[in-house]
């Protein structure tokens, strides 16, 4: 890779690519790797001699071998982001999400460009979490509204009916029971109102967090 193209050094071009670049043969052996690939995968002493299967997590290695063999039987250009989300494994055993593009080069070689998408995946997860929080906030507000507009009003009406009925009871023991029931309803109403207040405060806090993340 020392030949030049229109005055540009091919090796310099190879190293200038911001993605990890691998030149791989039909057996999966790495013939050439740029410095970004060595940094990404943590092989400071070079990657030549490794196979691309060595860069796959153990749970994906067997399946990847079959995919690689199938690709070499019918080599076609594949862009990044095509197909399933992929994972790779560094020299220290850590697994990270990647996107890979493949470009056949002759009959037996393929150039693979590997991109670490850890930050992208994290951003997507934050967006999903924000969407989930928005849905929960809307659902909580609906529940709070239903509790305020229906449950509390019905309990309040029941309490007033009991109070009216209690005024007509002459038996002190029965009147005391009715009064105790009314007091219990008052306690329930206060508890529900406190719960509604907490739900709406939680929704406001969630909305603020969502706005900050969106900004």
C-alpha cells in the first residue's frame, strides 16, 4: 500500500479514514489494518494474522463465520447500517456495538470499514427512555384527572349523603358509626388528593427532564 494515486500516498489515505479499516481474505484472515482499527479493538501490536472471527463476541462467532462464508460466495457491497445491529469484541474482552460496511476487492479480498457506534446507541436509548417517560407522564395525568373528576367527586357526594342521613338518626351508637364512616371518607379523599398532587409534580419534573434532553 505504498503506491500513489494522483500524487496522494495510498497508505496515507488508508490511515486517514476515521473508521477502522480491515483488509480481509476469503478465510477471514486480516491482511492489513489501519491504526484506527488497532486502537478501536485494542491491539497495539497489530492485527495482521488475526481473523475477523477473533473480533466477534463468543455468542456471535459461530454465526458470523457462516455469514462471512456466505458473503464470499456472493460478494456484494454492503453499506453501514444495513442488516442487524452488530457487536464486536476488543482485545480485553469488552463488547461494543458497531456498524460495518463491506466492499469486495477482487475475488478473494474484502475491505471492511468498522465504526464504533457506542455513543449513537446510547443516544438512541436516551431517546427511547425519554419517549417512555413522556408516555408514562401522559398516562399518569390521565389517571390523576380521572381520579379527581370521578372518584373524589363520588366519594364527596357519598360523604354528604351519609352526613344528611346521620342527621336523621336518633340512635347515638348508629349516629357515631355514620360519623366515623364520613371521617373515613374524608381521610380517603385527602389521601387521593395528595396522590394526585404527587403524580402531577412527578409529571412536571419529568417534562423538565425531557425538555433538557431534547434541547
